[in-house]
């Protein structure tokens, strides 16, 4: 049986790949689906969440945190930091003044 017969239409990305806005319009998309380089990455079951927003503008991001597991380690430690840097999301220093002053050089932390 061909894959097209058992997989939903969204499993086959358009030639130009998906964009963030597509995530809100794809019917029956599994929860916790990530968009990386135009492809949809479907993650395993997660704890319930009330989070409804699926897309943030890079300039609105103060901190991006990845929970790394053996299955996602290469993507979380290699590809995503590159994408964050390309989008202008700070990735080498965490500096905040609210709720208190904090300044951490993330390049000194062990991964």
C-alpha cells in the first residue's frame, strides 16, 4: 500500500515547504508539531498544555528553552541554535532586568 494511502495530506509538504502561518490552518495536525526548515516534525505525546499561540516573532523572543532528549538532541543542539541565531534571537547571553537582574554567558555552560 503506498504511503499516500495511509498518511494525511499534510505529511507531504508543498515544494516550497511549510511556513509558520500554515500550522494554524492544517486540519487534524497533532499537538506539539514543530516546523523546522519547512518540514513538520511530529513529537511524541506531551503533558497537557493550555498554550494556544503557535508562532512568535523573533523580536518578541527573550529566551528559547529546549528540553533535549536522545531523540531530539541533534535537532535541539545543532539545528535550532543556528535557526535562532539567523532570526536574531540572542543565543550566547541571557541578560534580563525583570523580575531581577541576571546576566549569564551561555557559552561558558556545559552542554
